[in-house]
């Protein structure tokens, strides 16, 4: 019997499952009242991603400081695959993301009309405040750290707010400066992504502690606010739930992916799209609210959808770590540490300002505000952390209502940043 250990280890499914399992085990470790929960996979993924990429790709590079120079002659197939696709391919990343977003949207969609009616304007403002604060802090960072590459810093903004459409806009607007400038934008995004995810995870877990928020009281307040709409004539649709309608679930994924792929033109901003996250989220929320179309039922048992959500989220977070592990650790060990710090501080500052506005000016309860903050940061991993920290899927409604406005503002601000830096 033959067994090729290297082929086994470099198969994308092996590190993906291993990082997920070890991450969930790490997430069970408690320090006081704090635990990483499902977010543990992000950290085990980062470590494994760095380890595997360093061992099975970097060692075969012509120039480890410049991956674009390629690999040495005769480099093994797995090294080439890592160079092209990373430790785990983007297709697997998108697949787990779609499953997670679809399940969360279908769970939370039934209350979306009530939430938008109550907080609609506030969501628009929060989306602008969070993304605008992040852009302002990034701009100030270029003044405080004048030695940094401005293209990389603008890329760090898109990474800190985990926004692919903003990254696309940044790349488009730097095209006139050449491929070297675009490469710096991409590098900044890669360096800023993991700190951006970490920032949201920390805020979801520590804001309630720092500001003395009673989670159970906030849940009770949320339920009371939703019931008050029924008393005012906003009666809830009573649609019988099914255990699992596989066809309906896949239709949500298909239509959502289609909607996310549509390019939308806006003056000055030019073309942008909602991406897989935005498209699937909006479609799942809308169809869940509608509940039923003909023989298709979009109201499914929460327990079933929660199981899909938990599995896909755990895999998704581990893949994020695996994808960005090498860049993150290499950056922290080298000149990219400053950019990583800038991304982290800008993200924390944006979330803090958004929290203060939402909590003390708009008087929003934490369940809705937690989702709105993650939506304002356009952070899908953050949504997972918010669900994990609050122990309720209802945060997804606030996320879904804020996300489109924040996404648009994100694209606008990244263009403005490129113009003034």
C-alpha cells in the first residue's frame, strides 16, 4: 500500500477540515467569560495557511519576495497549484459563503419589513458613518505614516472592511498608474483582511462587556419591538414551515448569485455589483419574508437552517484563515506590520463611532445594532461572530438592511481616497 503524505496534506480539503475541527476545539476554550466560538477556525486557519504555503510553495519560488516571478524549473505540481489557487481555491470559499448567507437570510427574513420600517433611515446613516469613519482614519494614517505606499494603504481600507466591490473599484481607479500600483492595492487588501476580520470578532464580543449591555434584556426588548408592530396592524404572515425544501434553498442561492453578478452604473462611481454576499443576502431575506411562491416554500425550520449555517460558517472562517494566513503572518513579521495595524485601528475606530451613533443617538437595541455594525463594515465573518456572540440569528436582519448602503458608500469612499492620497 502506498500513501503520498505531501499530496494528502496539500489537497485543499485536508487543511480546510483540519483547520475547522481544530478551530472549533480552540473556540471552546474559555478565558473568563470570553471564548472564540466558531471564530477559532480563523486563527487555526491562519497558522496552517502560513505553514503550508511557506513549506510547499515559497520554498520553490524564484524570488520569495515577489511571487509573480514564478517558481523554479521542475517545481512540483502542488507548488504550482498553491501559487495559482492558494491553499484553498476561491471557488470553495464562495460556495461556503453562499450557503452561510442563504441560511442566515432565510432565518431572519420574516422580520425584515418591520426592521426596515422602524430603522430604515438609521441604517442608511450608519452605513455612511462606519465606512466614512474608516476612510477618514485611513487618510489620517497616510499623514501619520508618510513612508507607507499609498496604494497599499487604500487597499488596506478595502481589506479592513472586507469589501470585494471596493477592492474592484480601487483596482480600476489605479489602473492608470500601472500594474505595480494595482499589485500594491491587492497586497494592502490581503494584509488588511485578517486584521479586519479579527477587529469585528473582538468588537462583537467585547462591546457588550465594555458598555455594560445585558444580552437577555436586549433580546427581550427586540421581541417587544417586533410584537408592537403586530398590535399596530402589521400582522405577521403565518406560513407553515417545512423541514427543508432543497429546491427552494438552491433557488435562493441561484437567484441570489445572479443578482449579485449584475453590474450597476452610478455617476462618478461607475460600475459596481453587490457580489455573491449582497445578492444572496437580499434575495434570501426577501423570499423568506414572502414565505411562499406556488409550490416553493421559503420558510424552513430554524433548526435545519441553523445546522447549515453552523457548518458553512465554520468552514468559511477556516478558509479565510487559510487564504490569508501567509500574507498575514509575513506582513506582521515584516514591513507590512504597519499596514496591518492601520487596517485594524481604522476598523476598530469605524465600529466604535458606528456603535456610539447607533446606541446613544438612535437608541438601537444591541441585537439589531450588532448586525448593523457588521453590515456597515460589510463583514460576512463579522455576521458570523455576531450570531455566535448574541446567540440569535435575528442580527442578520440589521446586517441585511445596512449592507447595501454600506457597500455603495464603501465604493465611493475608496475612489475618494484614491483621489486625495
